[in-house]
C-alpha cells in the first residue's frame, strides 16, 4: 500500500531531521515545549476550577441532567489536566536531558585545553552549569523522588518480624 510507504518515509525523514539538530536547538525547542506545557496545565486547572464551581452551583431545584452535565464537565477537565501534566513532565525531562548534554559537551571542550588550571576551567564552566541547575530544579518541582537507604530497609524487616542482623562492610555476609 503506497500510503504506508509514504508514511514510513515521512516518519524516517522526521527522525533524521530531529537527530541532526544541534543540542542547542533541541534545548531551545524543549524550553518552548515546557512553556506550552505550563500554559496547557494552567488552562486545564482553570477548566477544573470552572467545573467545580458548576458542581457547587447545583441546587435542590437542579435536574439530574444538570448534575450529569456538571459531572461530565469535571471528568473532561480532569482528563485534560492529566494529559497536560504528562506532556509537561515529558518536556521537562527532555529539556533537562538536553541541558546535561550541552554541559557535557562544554566539559569535553574545556578538557581539551590541557594548559588550563582547575580554577580557569571552573570559571569557563560556571555559566554552562546554570541552565542544567535551572532545568534540574524545574524537573524536581514536578517529580517526587523517594530515596530509601539500607538502614531503613533493615528496620522495616525487623518491624515485620524478620531477624536481620546489620553486618559491617568488612564482615562476611554468610
């Protein structure tokens, strides 16, 4: 079927163009996508607020159709909010990844000059790290990461009735 071949060719061309873009262009495009994602989340939040107001406006004289319409509006608004949040998180992850790649390239460039002192290298990289830190903070604001250390795992096991003994790093685990 010719349409499948055309679609495949267009898809391959799109992937090739994307792969050939510089990290700077990718990062700039990702920043735009993040901004658009924030706008979409804010618009969806406003829709949820409007739906909640409509539900709160129901009175004993409201009909079942009114209540169903208000509930449907809330369901649609929540669905839109979920989609917008998912797209925003994906855009933020891509932006962070692109900023890390730009910084890695800057480190590679600086490390080629073997005559630089550590202080000079640090000064050259200082401005290059700021976008990475900003992208990381933005990502951290929407991402909940949980860290579990080994001591808490041992404590959990003990609380569940296990008999786990803590062993030093230099002791034989058997």
